C-alpha cells in the first residue's frame, strides 16, 4: 500500500470521527479499489 494511504487509513482507524473527512473517504475507496484489482493483499508476514 502506498505509504500515504497507509497513514491516512491508520489515522482513521485511531480516530473514527475522522471518517467524515473527504480525504479519508477517498483513501478508503482507493484502497478498496486496489484490493478489488488484486494490486493489494490483506496479509501480514
């Protein structure tokens, strides 16, 4: 995951009230899009 998306998602996870911010919503949609395309995977080594 691009580092900027990771930071935005982690911030939203810690502060759920931030979910109303457009930047957070765009980042969430982008991550979902990348997951759907198979460009990101959900796993930890």
